[in-house]
């Protein structure tokens, strides 16, 4: 049995490269299959939350003819923050990480983005922002997570053309896309499911920044809930990492997005261009309305919408997309 090395999409600017992943203990269990139906799907999902991580594992980043060494944290997570002496190309670029097992080198490949020169960046929540998740109803959310496979999960109508238009906004060349980040309170356990879902629906390829991995069945029952400070810190980090971009933040009113985004707007008063909040219930929430009014008073273009068509019309109206 070999340990498992999982890599996630990374990102770079002119001075720094950040890539990350997890190392899991050896297992005889096969890779998760998100095509399974009903109870088989539930079995796979539960298994994802019972995975065992490996702390203090030796990890090596292969970069620029160097082999850079680090070790995993207590939860098996590792992160390389590497100063760049030579700027990489633009767009999505492959990187390689390896671990050693009984004298054998296990090498895995992923990619990181160095955004093409431009002035727009996009940060989106996942659950109930583009992926229908029923966060307001924890029992329904859990049922759908367990018994609906990746092919059965739904995307909100109109989201895909909106996000695709945002991804190419202001771009003249087909191969150039704006920087896109999906920041969520979902855990790293669901990384591959989210990647598969976004690819299936042709949503923009993005860097995912998720919550600390869960390794017990108890944690599974509160997936995506609890403290949302990590989302605030990760969004703040992105805006600091790419300070020259003008950002659009996309979320929903099922949890804390309006207040998180309001706080971000206060800290970055010239950086956030627009905020989109999806209405998830039958009526708009007064607290969300108040947060949006406050952001608008700081010259942020806001849209509190039920249908994505309204969000698209708003984006056209403010010149974000043509």
C-alpha cells in the first residue's frame, strides 16, 4: 500500500508561487467515484470524510531545476510559498510534487495560475451561489450530498453564461481569462467533487480555497457549517496577493456572504468593484439589504437577485460585461 498525494490548483504573482495539497495514509480503498447512484454514492461520500491524513510526511516541490523540501502539518496539509526569481509564463502552468515511499518516488502533477495582465478578478462562493445545495435546510443539504451524484446535482439557471462572460470580460484573446477563485466553507474533502462539477457545467477554471479537511464521521454531519472566518481570511489574502485587480464578489444570502463582503469592502475601499448576492428564500433578508445599502454607499455596485438573468443585466449595465 502506498500513501496518497493530492495536489490542488495553486496561484502565482510576479514575486511568489503558492501551491498546496494533502498527504493521506496508505489505503487499499480505490479512488472516489462520483458517478455512483443513491446508496453507493452515499457510501463514497461518507468514505471521503473518514480518510486518514499523514502528519510530518516529507514532501518535495520540483520547481525551476530545484527540489524544495517541506513536511506536512498535523492534518496532512502542506503548502509551499516560494519566492520567484524568474517570472513564469502567464495562464495555467503545470507543477510537480513528490513524496517518497520505501525508496520509491511518487510524483503527482497539478497546475497553478499566473493571471494574464489585466484588471479584473472574481471571487465566488459555491453552495447556493452556483451549486444548488439548500444550505438553509441542513437535512435536505445532507440528503442531496449523500444521494445525488455529480451528474444529478444542479447549477442555477443562467449562472454558466454569466460566469463565462465574467471570465472573459475585457479580454480580446481567446486563451486569456480573468483570475477566478472559488472560496467556500466546504472542506478539502469535497475538492474533487467541486472540480468535477465545475468542469461538467463548463464553469470557469478556478483556484479553490476550502476549509480544513475533516477526518471523522461526526465532522461530516456539520459539513460546510460553523465558523466562516476562514472565508474572510482567504478573500482578504487574495486581494492582498493581487492588489492591482478590481474584484467582483459573488455569494448568496443563505449564510454570511453579505456581511463578509461588507467587511471586505470596508478594508479594501478602492479594490472591490461589484458584489452579487443570490436570494435563496422566497423573500429578501433585511440584514442582507442593510449590508448591500452600506456597500452601495461606498460606491460598490451591488445586485441582490433571485434570477441570474437579473445579475447578467446588471453586469451589462455597469459595463462589467458587454
